[in-house]
C-alpha cells in the first residue's frame, strides 16, 4: 500500500473504528463492508446518511388521502387531490407546491411531508 492510499483510507478506517458503516465499490455497486480487509485496489467510503427531500407526484401513494397540518398547529386538512404541480386542499386553483408543503406542513402524526433518499 502506498502512503497516498494510506492517507486516503485513514479517515475511513477511523470512522469504522468509531462504529460508522463502511462500504466498498465492486462492479459499480456499493456494498457494506462488515469486516473490511482494506484492499488498496478497492474504493471505500463511509455510508452516506439518507437525505430528507420533498415528495414528488410519483410518491402520491405515500401521501394520498392523508391529513396534514401546518407545522406545530392543530387544525388539519385532508389532501383532496394532487397533480404534477402540487397538492390541493380546497379549491382546484389553490395548489401547494411539493417543496412548499415539505417546508411548511406535516402529517397528523407529526411526520414530515417528505421522503428519505440515499445519495
């Protein structure tokens, strides 16, 4: 192993020692390295945490027919419909864009109006 490769792996090895999940790249796919051998020919990384992002129209099964509220408030509204532009709670012209709902609304169980994705 070269000094440069050792310098590259050092923070990853330290993260592994501290309990972080490490992945290695093999055949264009990241896999969990439960007991890494630190093969200098493989690429390693600390497994990224999922990122919370707004829903999109394609996620409608996750929010269809659910009750939402303004974050921290009690009055709730039911989602009446949705389309590519956003969500409707009342009149057909009152569209709330998905990123606006993500920032300002939550479900009745206080869960976020969004989803987790792996980067």
